C-alpha cells in the first residue's frame, strides 16, 4: 500500500495551497490519478481520509473526488498519439513496476505504430490535484 | 493542476541528519564506487546509512554491492532494500536489468516519485550517487534537495578535470555546500587535481588509489571493505566526521 | 508552429558517406578517446573525416585533440574546426569552458540546431561521440540520424558491462546497425566483454589496451597517433574498412 | 551569416508541409524568430528570398512575414517568468554564443529573482514557422 505515501503528498500539497490562499477550511478537492499508476479511486480515497490529520480543521472534513485519467502517450518519432492497454500490453511485473514509477512505461511500453520507447506521457501519468475549493479566511 | 509530490519531500527526509551527494559531472570517475564504499564504511562505523542511486538510466550500486533487486516491501510507502547495513534505493528494484530510456522530463518525474514514496526513516547519513553530466538530475538535486552537501570526485586525468571543473563552478555559483575534493584512481605521488581544489578553495580530502583488487570484490561487501580503496574512503569518512 | 530544423538534416548530411556513433551507455569507458583516435586514424588513412562531440554538457574531444576553441567561421552555415585533418564540431566552440547545465529538452534543441547549421561538406566518415546514459541524445540520434552505425565500447569491468548491456539491448530492439563491440582498458589475456558480444551476436573487434602513455599525449594529435591505443584503434578502422 | 543555413531549413520545411497539404503554390508564410537568436527580421527575409530555389514554383513567389518574438523564460526553482535583456545581461561573447545555440542561454543567463540557470524557455528561442497559406492542388 504505497498509496498511503502518495496520499500524504496530496494532503501536504492541499494544506500548502490552502494556506497560501488563506483558506480556513478546504471543502472539496479534485484528485486525478493517471491510469498508468493502476491505483483504484476508492482505495486512494480511503488512503486520503486515513492519512489526513484529524486535528487539522483545514482538511479534517474535506471531501475528495478521485477520478482516473486515461493514459495518452504521444510517440516522438512518428508523432502519433495512442492509449496503451496495460492489461494486454504489460505483464504483471511491468504493471507493478509502472505502478511504483510511472516513467518505467519507457521500459515496457512501445508505440503500436513504430515500436518506439520514445514517447511523451501526454496525460494519465500519476497523482495530481485539480480544483481545490474552500472557505476563505476573513 | 498541482503536482503534490514536492510538498512531501521535506517530511520524507526529516529523519535524515545529513545528505551527501557524490558528484563530479563526468562518468567513469568512480562516483558509484566511492558512493558505495562511503556508505558501507559509514554503516560499519555504526552510522545509520542510506544510499540512493540517482543514475536512473544506468544504475550500478546494486551491482557493486551485490544487492539482489526485487520489488520493495510497501507499507505506507516503500522501504529501501537492506544490504549489509546499508539501506539502498535503486530504480533497478523495479526494472531490474531492463533498459529504460528516460528523457529529461522522465528523469525528473521518476526522481520526484521515488523521493515522495521512499521511507528512509531515521538516518545519520544518506548518500546520493549522482549521474554524469550537468543535466536534469543535477538541477533537480539543487532544486529539491537544497540541504545536500557535495563530495566532488575527480581523477588525475586532464580530460576528467576539465569536466569536473564545470561542475564545481556550477555548484559554487549556486552556493552549494561542497565538502571537498576526492581524487580517485591515484597512482604514484602526483595529485594533479590538487590544482583544481586550490583554484576553488575546496578541502583536499584523502585520495583513493587505483586499486586492481577492486574488480574481484565487486558484488561482495565484505570483500570490498577489505580493499585499499575502502580504507582510503574510510579516511575520508573519518575526516568529514 | 512548425520547427523547421529537422527538415534540413538530411541535406546537411547528404555528403557524408558513413556515420559511426561511438556509444556504450556508460561514462568513462573511453567513448571520447576511442572517438578521437578513430577519427584521427581515419584521417591519417586519407579518409575525409568529421567528429561531432555529442556530450553537450561535458564535451571533451577538443581537450583530447588539443583543438583551440573559438567561434566557427560562418558562411551559409558554420564550419567545423579543422584539427590535424579532422573536422571537429563541439559546443565548446561557443561556450568554451563555461558550464552549461542543459535539461533534456535543451539537449534536443541544441543538437537540432547544430545539425541544422553545420556544414560538414563531403566526408567519408563522420564520428559521433555519444554521451553516457540512455537519455535524450541517445533517443534523438535514433530518431534524427537513423543512418547511424553504432560502435559499442565496453571494458573488462562487470560494473560497466551491466550498463553497456542495456544500451546494446535497446539498440538491438530498435534494429540499429551495430558495427561491433570494442573492449577498452584491456590488460592481460582475459576479455570479459566477449560474453556480451556472443550473447548479442556482435562482431568482436580488436580491443584497446589500457595504455598509460595516453595521458601524456592528451592534447597532442601526433603524440596520440604514436600510442599503443591508437595502433589498436587503427586495427579497428582497418577491420571495418 | 549562418542565417542562410536556418533559411534553408525554413524553405525545406515549407516545401515539405506544402507538399503534404497538396499545395501547388505557397502564397504566404509567417516566420517567427526568437529574440534569443538575435537575428534581424530584414536580414532573415533577405536570406529566405536568396536561398529559395527560383526553379520551384511552389515557393518562388512566396511572401514571408518575419517577426521577432520576445523572449520569455520561466524559472523552475522560483516559478517566476522573466524577460532577460541581452543588451545589458549578456556580453558580446555570450550574445554571439546564444545566437548560434540559443540553449546556451543556460550558460550565460540567470533568474533575476533567485539567480538560477534552471529555466524553461517559454517563448522566443529560435526560428519557427507559423501560418502557411497557399493554393491547393485540384
Ligand atoms: N579506485 C579505483 N580503482 C580501480 N577501479 C576503480 C576505482 N574506482 C572506480 N573503479 C572502477 O572504474 C569503473 C567506473 O567506476 P564507477 O564508480 O562506475 O564510476 P561513475 O559512477 O563515476 O561512472 C568501474 O568499473 C569501477 O569498478
Ligand atoms: N585505453 C585507455 N588507456 C588509458 N586511459 C584511457 C584509455 N581509454 C580512455 N582512457 C582515459 O579514461 C578516461 C575516460 O575516457 P573518456 O574517453 O573520457 O570516456 P567517456 O567518453 O566514455 O566518458 C580519460 O581520462 C581517458 O583519457
Ligand atoms: Mg522515452
Ligand atoms: Mg555511477
Ligand atoms: Mg565522453
Ligand atoms: Mg537549465
Ligand atoms: Ni502500491
Ligand atoms: Ni550568424
Ligand atoms: Zn511511433
Ligand atoms: Zn528564479
């Protein structure tokens, strides 16, 4: 469950952002999980509620909406975009490696058109934060 | 969209007393060997020691230490592999010997991920084995690990010193803390890197001899510890306290 | 927005008969030294020869050849420096010894710029001295210079071979043309890289001995040509025709 | 005048693009020159007309509009955007080096806020093509 470590990061980043925006309470946070990382939204939502400090009113009642973002890769040599299917294109070991370090996609995934490992991850890499809504201090 | 990982790095390293990056800007000067010896000698001295292989496309520390690579145990993060008293983190734990070509942006992504999820725990010393070049990982270390102290490796070769010089100049310009200069591959009495140390007023640390017994000890920590190179690195550890 | 530079690379290299990239994926194995010797020996044999230092953050070919660096002459593009019969292009012509930290995207940008503006003219051979690592420049060479033939350098060290292996595997997967494997730093009769050559069915080229007279000849092409290392590289040049 | 070499590249890219879009004649091409490269638009326009092959009807009557794009750098460590002034911040040698290889900005320019060489070039790097207008083959 290294998901908890990523959940820590999300909580830390939310607190940081909320403080810099002078929020007193964060109401809603949108969390995007890249498909490459193979983390189930429900699992991550649980992790988020488990790791947030109950003592910090800033985040103790925050609602998290966690969504999976489909992976899109763009091949540099042939310039085509594609969406790999980890279930069929990566074996269990590769999927697990990419789960830990999404960049290891370059070790295991290839462009379906030209077979190159030289792609950019356009979207669907790892955990990022979208909208953060909250009450502003006054 | 906010990348949350940078926000947790400080906390992940909060239990680490000292971070020493072994650098030089050039490949093949012995950064990895000095990193591994430094970590094993420090562990032998009783320091709680970690080693993080930051040469992400060409990791070698697991080869030098003979650490079997496999997925880490995970519980609220991932645990470094324990290898003869050294806590080792290497991308080879995930990809083994499979080549992973990584462009710069991918190097930064992988580094941030590993910094965000690795649980180093309480350490007296974390050694960072830097990759060659003045590229993404060198810049990321300056950016995300400002506490780093740098141990600069050089060799007697003029070809190498020209390159090490660039790295030292860049570190100096960034006001990085440089622990000193180590000349590796020494033989005989001349120490040509001494000039470089003088020019940049770097502490001249004990040198490491060219040691032909090293090759046979690769992959065997006990054997490594018995080499003259390890003894020399031990003098560096002692001097740096 | 279209980047026009890729469209002219083919024309810029149209007069170049053969492009040989000296690679290995690891630093300090002698890629630059072999590149420089290969180029100077080929030039001595009467081949019109160019040398392009692609280690953009740590260029060393100008140091090895003792080529004075300064802005190139420009007329409808830029001309490589002429150095004892070798046409040398190095980013050091522009930045000298000033450190230039370049992230991956910047490496690609600088490479494309130099490929687009350098006038190599008619050459029998262009040697590319590759940087360490499986990174931006290695991927860019595969993408923009598909005609490249690769000369892979290794050494007897197990640490090195593990890394060279990754590069060979990647090149093989990309169906790159590999000329063969050169073991550098040989001493005695054992040639541990032979196994690597056998595994990937690479041509086993003449090895290059560890040559302690090299250091004194750095920066002096005539001196370099007299070394045993240069003689060994000469045998490679002969064998590859 | 290494500008001619870059003009060659522009002409080659215009012909390539025009052919792929089945144009018979390219009427107008927008060329953007990054300020970092210190190339005067008039000089580059001359270079473009000098190097295009008169024999190729595709580009022999093309009009080029060449504009300079201001340089904008974004510092990674401090995340601020800034616009360096080469006249005051770079000496003659540095300006010339950047003229040849714009990435050498990393050797000579620094963030005015935190002094870092670790920046992304947001805009104003080198020569790029904007709009290409032409007559389509029928
Ligand atoms: N003092 C030394 N004596 C003998 N061999 C050495 C010494 N230091 C390093 N080596 C060998 O040199 C090669 C390059 O060392 P390495 O640590 O991988 O360099 P880097 O990490 O700087 O690329 C390896 O084969 C290593 O075993
Ligand atoms: N055959 C050899 N004998 C002795 N020294 C060598 C030999 N080959 C390379 N060297 C030295 O080893 C160091 C690393 O070589 P270099 O060509 O810079 O490696 P790379 O380009 O692979 O990083 C340099 O000091 C070089 O002079
Ligand atoms: Mg890639
Ligand atoms: Mg190393
Ligand atoms: Mg080199
Ligand atoms: Mg930079
Ligand atoms: Ni996990
Ligand atoms: Ni010019
Ligand atoms: Zn493709
Ligand atoms: Zn800044």
